[in-house]
């Protein structure tokens, strides 16, 4: 009897399902297919962050991470990418190209839709062929012109290149400050080489030949020999093309050797790490260039700085701002093509954007360059003061 009741109950359920448009066979109903599609659409979007959190460039990685994470946290709080949560995965490349490339391969295997990294040009350059081969978009905080010379449609820079930085800087130093006695010290890493070549070309256009042109390795910490040679040329300005800590050490040792030249350089000279390493007395009066000089520029930068302070308990800087801009643009690109987050669709969406960001107005070209201007700032009491 119990068995007959069970069979009867199953028949009734089947009839009800049929009457409501269901199917007695294994083929899913239209409503079931819609539910399955919604479930897939609701899957999180994976974004991979590969940055340097170990060694002398760890500050760069942390600033960049904070900017990216803030953008994603705010996007998720507002519904994510068209209702899909964005999962941000964090990896430490330790400042090593081989580790960075291994992590790029890992990101591909983990089905990431894009990679943010690295904060170092050398590592970003090493990852380009791997990510491009897998058609994975990559955005980097690196600034070396070489990044845009790989003929890859999948690379984007979240700021601008050394060419733009150094054109602004050279024009200001030579044309405004009337300084033509300029010495150079740069490292031979990808970033340093970009700075060297760009600044040398720009002062050359203005008819200036450096009094000294010294190139060092990125891991050198004692510059006594090259700075002694530079001192003998008695320059009025010393261009430094290196990352934050090395730049600070160069400035500190230059002063200790009696070099009185004004230090000039790109974004690294405007960071707290440079002033802390060199000392505020040494960094005082240094001239730098960047697209982002102050958190007080406008309502947008003030809101970003307040959110950054609340989230991390520290003051926002250029590197955090440019990473925030870069990630916000990719979030917008994801929203433009929510049903197809493949690499070709994402890079097409990125290039269709016109974005008014913290650093300025972005519009990406075919090479991956979206920003075309920087400004001049002077370091006073460890802070950047914009030149009007």
C-alpha cells in the first residue's frame, strides 16, 4: 500500500510539473536553464594582483595594492561588475622576474580575467609575452617606454611613460630655471634605462649636454666613486633616474660628498620614501614631475584621499592614485562587456573609454598609453608643492 501511495504521489507531481510547462524527461525547462545561466553569471570575476612586497621596492607594491583594492572594495559595495563580485587575488613577485613570470602562468591557470602588475617595469616587461600569449589584459604601474614597444595589444600603463615625465622636467629645468649644467646618474634596470634615455634626449633637444652621465646597477648602495666624478664637474642640477630608495641614497651620499646641485627627477623623488631615505634636509628643494602632485587638487582627489586614509590609516600618494585610476578603468571595461570577459573584448572596451581620473584625462591608444601630461612640483619640508 505504501508503495502504491508513493507511485501515485510521483504521478501527481509529474502532472503538476507538466501542467506548469515542465518536462518529464532529462531536458531542463526554460526556467531551469535561466536559473543555471544566472548562477554562472553570478560567479565571481577573478582579478590577479602581482606586485613587489619584499625588498627595497616593497613600498611601491603596497601603495599600488592599496589603490587597486580600494577601487575593487568600492565596486563590490556598489554591486560589483554588473552584479558579480570581483575577487582580488594577491601575489608577491619579490622583485624577481622569474617569480613574476611563474605567477603570471599561475594566474592564467586560475582563470583570471586580467592581471594588475607589476609595480616594477622590469617585471612587467617579463610578464608581457606570457599574458599576451594567453590573451590576458595586463595593466602596470611601470613607466618604461619599453613596455609599450612590445607590439602587444594587451598591455596598459596606469600613468604615463618616462618620455612624458622627462619632457616636462627637462623643459622646466632648462627653460624656466635656466640651468644648463646638468649631471646624470641612473640605474640600468628597465625603469632607469627609460629615464636615462628619455631625459638625455629631452635635454639634447634643448641644446644641453650633461656634465657627467653615470650608470649604476639597481642593487648598488654605495655611490662614492661615481659621485666623486660627478662632483668634479660642479653641476648645478643632478638628474636621478632610479627607484625610491636608491634615489634617496644617491641624494644623501651626494650631499655628504659636498655636491650642492639641485636634485631633479621623476615620480620617485616625490614620494615619502625618497624624503625619508635622503632626509628632509637633503630632499628640500628637489624638483620632480608627476601627473598627481596633491590630494587637494580637486573634489575627486580629496574624496579619494579621504577614502584612502579611512581604509589604510595613511596619506594617499601618487602611486596609490594611479593604481586606483587603472583599476577603476578596468572595472568600467568589465561593465561594458559583462557577458563576455574575454581578453579581446576587455581590451576593446578599455580603448573605448574616455576617463576623467585622479591623474587626468585618460584615452588609451593602440600601444597602451592613455595619459599624456605631467606637472612640476618642488619638495618642501618633505611635501610636494605644485609649481603654478
